[in-house]
C-alpha cells in the first residue's frame, strides 16, 4: 500500500477508535463527569506508556524533549477544553467550532488546488453538525475555539515529534505530561469520586482512547502532510454519525447525509494529494530502550 493510503487508513482508524472510546466513556459520566472521564483516560494512558516504553531523557535532544512536553500540554488542553465546551454548547456547535483548528491547518499548509478539500470539508461539517441550532453560550464558544487551537497545535507538534523521534517514544513522554496537566486541572475535583470499578473501567478505556488512536495518528503524520491530515479529520463527524446510527439507532436527516458525502469527497481528495514530499526519518538514532520493540 502506498504511504499516502497507509497514512490515510491509519488516520481513519484512529477516528473510529476515538468515537468508540467516547461511546464507552458515557458509562463513566454518571460517576465522575465528562472531565473526570477525560482525566482517567489521560492518567492511565500516561502511566501505561511510561511503564511499557520507559523513555530515557538522554535519548532526546533538548529541542525534541521540549516539543514532546508541548505536545503533552496541548493534548490535555484539547481533551479538557472540549469537554468544557460540550457542557455549555450543543455538541454540533462545539464540534463545528473545534474543527476550525485542523481546518485552519489544512488551509494554511495546503498548496494550490489542495485548498479545495478543506473548503469542501467545511461545508460538509456545517451540514453534519448544524451549528446554527440552539442558543450560543459565549463562554462555551471560547472553550470550543480554545480546543480547536489546541487541536491545530496537536497536529503540528505530533508531526514534528514523529519526524524527530523513532518509534513511539515521543508519545511516551507527551502522554505522561498530559496526565500531569490533567491531574493538576481536574484531578482534585474527581479524586473523591473514585472507586475501584471506576479506576478499572478507566484503565480499559485508556487503551481504546487515547493510546491506540494517538499512536495511529503519530504514524499517520509520518506519511501525510499536515494539510491532508487536517482535512481527513473532517471525516470524524461522519464516523460519529455512522456509529450513532448503528449503536444508538439515531437516523440522520437529509442534511447529514449530504454532509457525509461532502466530507467523504474531501477525505478522498486529501488522501490522493496529501503525500509528504519525502519520507520523514528521525533526526538522529536513539539508543535501544529495554522494554520497547
């Protein structure tokens, strides 16, 4: 399979895992709330990657290590801020506003005709999410836009870390950082609600989201431009719609079906035009780390 198609397949697979993970998170909302569920995912994911990968700071340049730390901060930011936005806005409105982040990356990094795909995706996302429905909370809008900014930074930083660090060692640094940030911001308000069943559920959920999708995204961004990846992210509302139809029997309207057609067309266009100019490789080899493959 060509690198572009492989990257696109990884990006789409990551979105399926994200949506499945969000669906599984619903069971924890009654126990610890949306913020608490997000914190559990990040905390367990950070711990798992530290134990399994055991990254060594000596294996990173100072610049790369700082990029990994920055990636961890924006990872926590996009997770927590989006949850805060959803608590104040309709999901469609929050999703459309957040998507401005990757869409902005796609437009800024696109060249020539490739800018058509973000525009096409934007129309599809609007039809899918219908942000004009419901009242607008300005604080919620601020949270959603901030989440979108974090998402844009996440895309750029993930590609940079993926290019400079072999394997998934960069993720093994950024995810614990995200866990620490989430613990400082959310942890104090959740610790009193924790039970062993909730902790175990959070452990299982962390594998589904964010460990597996974040690994897939890291690998995808080694094969795609940020413009193509940002546009492919527009498929996520369509994937969510399909999962809602199959799992929750939520039948989409005509506008949603048309929206799916738009974002799928944009995704295909991005996949065909979004190969990176040359295969990226880590800037320097890293020493072998016990416990990694």
